[in-house]
C-alpha cells in the first residue's frame, strides 16, 4: 500500500438513510485526532452529546466546518 500522507482523510457514516462525511486535509492524523473525528461524526449523526462524552470522553474540540451532510 502506498503511503501518501498528503491525501485527505475521510470518515463517512451512513445512518438512517443519511450520509455524513468528515474530511481532514491530509492523512497524517494521530490516534487522538481520529477519535476526535469519530466523536464529531457521532454527534453529527444525532447521538446524544452526554452519551458520546461518557463513551469517548469530552476532552475534544469539534470543528463543525469539517462536517458535511450528504
């Protein structure tokens, strides 16, 4: 597999007929950044913020500008 850190990182969730994608400009993310993206995706899908915080912690900042609803 070619290691191209310049290509974007995308995480997509299809949930109840809705497709939500979060994209970062490059693929060079830390594991903490990936968890932050996953948390943002869960919140965008409508999961309860208190439940998501309970499961994943609440030490992350959400960049709402990276969330796209399709």
